[in-house]
């Protein structure tokens, strides 16, 4: 892993059509090639997304692929308890002039701290009409969902970076 100095940056989340829907700051930290890793704090109010509940003060270790159409966030409470993984099918991230841009592409894959996996928003993808309008794009989204599920099951980077009891744990906490 190449040594990098921590760098403050802005993360910009885009919706499937490319509109900015969220903007927040984080600290870039060392990562594997092809990835940008960021530490950020959840500053919004409480949000429930499937089995994960985000609370103000939670810490996120965010991993954005600049090669593959996916990203993943390890979610922790403010006092350091691991809550689980929240992963997104997305376009590969783009880093330009201190800003990291990523486009959310419908499907989310969540693994709670016990290792239970939930796939969210598949009905939103179906309702989008993308399968008819852009069959190749639709197939890419489904393939990325399957890649996320496989990476979680095998603890492939970045899912090997953080403790998680249950299906992903080697028992060491």
C-alpha cells in the first residue's frame, strides 16, 4: 500500500440521473490501489435503512472504487461498536480537485453486525424502466450487486478491513 497523507475532501453523492443529493466532508486515508478510502462522521439526524440505523455521531469508513461500479461503508457507533456494512451499486468514483463524486445506482446491499444480508431497492430499479431503455446498464447494475454479495461472502477488500461477527468473522474481535 502506498503511503498517503490524510487529506480533507468533500464527498458528493449523485442520484441515478446525476443530480447532487448529498454533500459532506471526510478525511482521505490510505487505501488499496483502485480505491479511495475516507473517514467521515454521520452528521444528519437518525435514518433507518433496512436493518442499519444511522445516528448523529456515527463514524463511517467509506471505500469508493475508482474502477468498479461499487462502494462500501463500514458503520460504527460514536463509541466504536461495529453496526455493519452499507454498500452501494454505483458508477466508479471520480476524484477531482478535492471532491469525490459518486453516482448511486439504485441497489444497496446491507450486512448487519451479525452477518445478515439484505438487498434494498431492487423494486426501484425495476420501476425505473432501465431494463428496457438500457439493457446493458441494467445488466451492469445486476452484476455489481452480485459482485458485492460475493465480496461480502468471501470478505474481499474492503470487507476484510473491519470486524464483523457472524458470517464474515474469523472469530477474532
